[in-house]
């Protein structure tokens, strides 16, 4: 089994425990508890960090539209790899997410990608 993790690849055979250990080593020692993965995934969507959308032949549809985006801080603080992020950087990240989210809502309203 090989997994593409950006620029890193992992091959660890069929033993699930061995794959988990190899993943932890490859990712720098951080492993998110399986019980929390759904919660963290929902936070990613609810904060606008991970928009759920589809594009089919130029038709754009935003599939999940939270009424109000939660602060990105709620999502980032669930993961140790972001513990170094201070308030100033958080504001910058939140600004980018808000700007992107506004663009996604406009595309969803238009229903089509303007360049398609």
C-alpha cells in the first residue's frame, strides 16, 4: 500500500498497526484520534477552511453552506501542528478564508464558472 502525502510517500504492507506507526513517523509524530476525525472534518467545513463544492462542465455548486462561518481558530486549535500560530497570523488566515468564502458564494449564486 502506498499513500501520497503531498511530497512524501509511505509503503507499509498489510498490517494496519504498522501502517499507523509509519504514518505517525512520516507526519512528524502527530496522529489525530479516529474518534475526533469526523468532528475535525466538520469544523474544517464549518469554518470555511475546506469548502464542499462540485464543478461539472463549468457548473459550480457549493454543496454545504453554513449559515455563519465559525472562527478558523476552532479548527486549527484541534491540531498540534498549528499551535505556533499566534493571533496576528490567525487574523490573516481568517481574512483569507472569509475572502475566499465570499468568492465561493458569488460563484454559487452565478451557478457557472465565469471562465468556462
